[in-house]
C-alpha cells in the first residue's frame, strides 16, 4: 500500500543578517533619510539661487527647477522598481551618483555661464538628473526596511521562536501540526489574516516614518542653505560639502547596516564608487578658489581688480588700474566707467529743474548719482538708501571707484541708510522728511527681485515722501529694447497718481552683461550702442517740464537739445507697445 503524501512545512525565508536588532533598523535608516532629504533640498535651492544670479528672473528659474525636479522624481520612483531586488546596492549607487552630480552642479553651471555664455540647458539637465535620483531614494529605502522588518517577523537570526518552530516541524511532531492546520483551516486562515493586517499596518507606519524624516530633513536643509552654507561657504564650496555629506551618509548606511546583503563584487563596487566620488569632491573643494578666479577672468576679462562676496551678492570691479572702473553685481554690469556719466547726467539733472534743497536717492550705492546731485551748491542734504552695505564700502575705499564718484560719500551733506528701499519708505512714513527730488536709481525692472520697486504701491510710498512741487525720476529700462517694460512703468506711475514725462539718452555698453540691466541694447543698434530710458514724474495731473535748471553745472553729454530730442524719440515708441498697458502691483507684477 502506498502511503499518502505527507505535507511538509516550507523552509523559512532567510532572514536578513543585520548588525542591529531587526526592530531597531529603522532608526539608522530614518537618520539617513533625514540627511539625504536635507542634502536634496540644498541641491534644489543652490540651483535656483545660482540660476537667479547668473540668468536673472528668479521666478522663472525657480519654476523651471522645481517643476522639472518634481517631474523627474516621479520618473525616479518608477525606475527604482527595477532595483528593488538589489535594493542595497541600488541605493548605494543612487546616493553616490546624487552626491557627485549635486555636489558638482554649481561648478558646472557657473562654468557653462563663464565659458559658454549659456547655462539654461545645463540648469534643466541638472534638475532632471538630481530629481530622478532623489525620486529613487524612498522606494529603495522602503524595500530595505521591509526586508529588515521581515527578519523581525521571523524571529531574527538565532531567536528561540525560530528554532522551536523548526523543531516542531520535525519528524516527531511536524506532520501532526501541519495536519491539524489542514484539517481545521480556520485557525490558519485567521492567523494569516491577522499577519496580513499587521503587515499592512507596519507598511503604513513605515511609509509615515519615512516621509516624516524626509520632510523634517528638507526643513533643516532649507534653513541651513541661506543661514549657514551660503554665508559661510558660498555657492560652490557649499554644494561640494553637501555632496560629501550625502555620499558618506548613503554609502555608510549600505556598507554598514546592509553589508550582508551585498556580494563581494557589489561591496567592492560601492566602496570604489564612494571613494572616487569623495576624491572628486575633495579635489574640487581644494581647487575651487582657482576655478573661481579663472571663471571670473572668462566673464570679466583679465582686468579684475576686486572681487568680493557681500552678504547679498558678488561684487566685482574690473578695468585697468588708473582707468575708469566697471562695476558688476552678480555678473551684470551696473556701472560702465567709460560712459556712466551719460546715464547719471540724464538720470539726475532733469529732476533737479526746480527746488532741490533736499534729495533722496533710492539705490545708488556706487555714489555716482550723489556725485551729480552734489554739483548743485544749493543742495542742503542728500539721503542715499542702499540695500547692500558692501557696495557703499567698496565705493568709499576702492581708489578708482571713489575717484569716479568724486568721493561723494565724504561730503557732510550725504547720509547713507541701509535697507530695502520699499521697507525704508514704508517704515519711515509716520515721521518722514519731505524731499524736493526723489531719484530711483534701482536695478532694471526686468530683474524679478526689483519688481516690487517698480510697483504701484512703491510709487505711492514715494509720492508720500515728496514735498509740494517735488519730482520723482525713475530709470525704467530701454524704451527701444524693451518697450513693454518701459511703458508698464509709465502706466504704473500714472496709476499711482503721477503725471509723467518720458525721455531717454544714448550710451555705449561694455557687452559683458548677461541679463537685463542698465546696459540694455536697442533693437537694431550697433554692437556698442544702447539706450537708457527714464520717466520724470510729478504728483497730480500736470506733467513736469523736461529741461535743465538755470543753475545746472556744465555737463559732458546732456544739453537742452539732446534732452528734447531724447524725449521725442521715446514718445514715438508709445504707439503700439505703450497703449493700454495695465499697472504693475505687488500681487500682480507685470514685468
């Protein structure tokens, strides 16, 4: 007689061999999730900040980086499904790649700007690559935690329950035990159902823990970037150090906690990758100063005199010693030493046609607008409101820049206030002094951070600072190169209760700017020609007279005839581009 087949228990699933209790494995994993999330957000913010400095228009750059990166994170999550069977080595390689790409992203982006003149495509490529790698992190970590949790469910290596289970399933009693389960069925089904519910609850708890650590790490990274990394280390070194931390955290977790899941070949590969990544990052950190100097020479030429990082921006003074200097802020030309007098004469002197005892200069930390104002002996007081103390400090101490501004900051009539022009006007309103002339010598309205300084609300505050009969003059960009921007400024001034008089003047540009600023070029102009556009405004319905004061000093470029012709030329561009434009406000910027 043939004996019926005996149902034998399945061999238990091999438990993961871990250097810590299986129940405690999630804590080092969550710590690494925290660190990696902080590093990932630093990469995002570093790309946004550097792209805003180099390309301009911070709203557009932030939108591009964040949207591309979030999209790429979804792709990374899908691609991680292919690595779940090798989650440990996959996570180690992902972190090594993320550390290398994220750490070097700032240097490569700056190199593309300096030597190629175009960094937008590089920005998108890095956003995509970093997003894919960040998106793969959580699925792979989830697989690793579930593997460790399965070890706890099996009692872990060497646990007594696992040994007893295997003994009960031996020849003496194993068959009987399995036979009882098969006979009754309900107990086994209930046990399996309970196990399934517990596994689902554990999975849900694991996901909650992972995302909690991820979000808290992102918070810390988001705060560390502007308050620690950027002021202490700068853009380039900060990204490299972040990459090194990323590599150590990710590689260390796999090589320590999940080393028994790695084959000898995989372990050697991970060690080699992490050593190579750390070596590249360390070498780049050592050479970062030389790289910056070479990149500056590529951007500004070989005549860089001074290059400093203030708390707000990079300030560079270039030009031959003893000659007129060029001043760059974050790579954009702010002062072209050879022709700055054209700009500042046109900005200041039409506004001085009338009472001008008290003058307020918003911006103008280079001291050049103040120089022109101080040429009138009947000026009693000049207040300069500048955001960056580093610019004023350089304008005082650099010999060539101080000579160019006529040492205007030494004049006892000049007072300097540091702060944002909008905030300064608003905070000083209750006890505000009244000014005969307000000169808005601010960055071009096409640069996103300047948008609020060309808003209806800002001009309302400026109107409150004017004395009776006072005038406001605004640098509004080029009416020829960017007519829509220029005439939007005009519409905004009118909405704030001003009557305006447009005018412009020609000038030369150095050709070294990237992005909008004072050196905007005219459409169809020769390579070395450009135009600056201005708006002279006064509260009420009567436009101010466009002319020069009887006491005006002798000027190098501006005459009544040149001023009249410049006004007529700009007025002709109103047709089409300047018709029916809405004003720009804080909640709806139009630039």
